[in-house]
C-alpha cells in the first residue's frame, strides 16, 4: 500500500513541475516595445486570471480580428487617428481612442460571461502597467 501512495504522490509532485515553453521569436520581438515613426503601436492584453476563461474574438477597426485568451496579448501596428477595438460576432464591449504616430498604447481587456455571449471590458493602461502586463503574458498565435 505504501508503494501505491508513494507513486501517486510522486506523480502529483511531478505534474506541478511543468516548465513553460520558451518564448517565440515573434514574442521576443513584440516585447521590445519598439515604436514606429509613421504608425501607432497598440498592445491589447488580457490578464490571467480573468473574470472568464472563455476565448474572446475582438477586432481593430472592424478589420483585424484576433481571439484572446487569459494571459495573452497582441501587438497591432495602426495608422494614427481614431481607433476602435470591439467584440466580434456577438461578443459585446468596445473602446475608441485617438492614437498618434510614434507612440505606444496599452489596452487591457477583461472578459465576463460564458461562451460566445460574453462581454469585454476595455480600458487604456498607463505605459508602465501595460509593459508589465505584456511581459507576464504570451503572444496570441496568428
């Protein structure tokens, strides 16, 4: 009996020792936080834990569409001007803001609800908080 308990305990302890995969080259590049002279750079970041673990599909200006998950971020390069981020295909919530070329913007997304009937809550973040949140997150695969 002792061996069974010992084996089970070993399995549970090893399960907690999973190491994350190393960051991809795209993730490393995005986390350099480089600006572009003729574009605004927008980071959308979703914390982990979030209010919901459901995936959330969002769009930038109703054109560029991505799906976010807890603990992920994405980097958009956009023309300066008014930008609109909002939920896509029945997913509610939106934020509109003005951007300038050569600047970084950080938008936090929080998701509540279940399945495809959730709602995203967006808020602009101060740059130091945004950078820290992106560092802790993983790049959304494209």
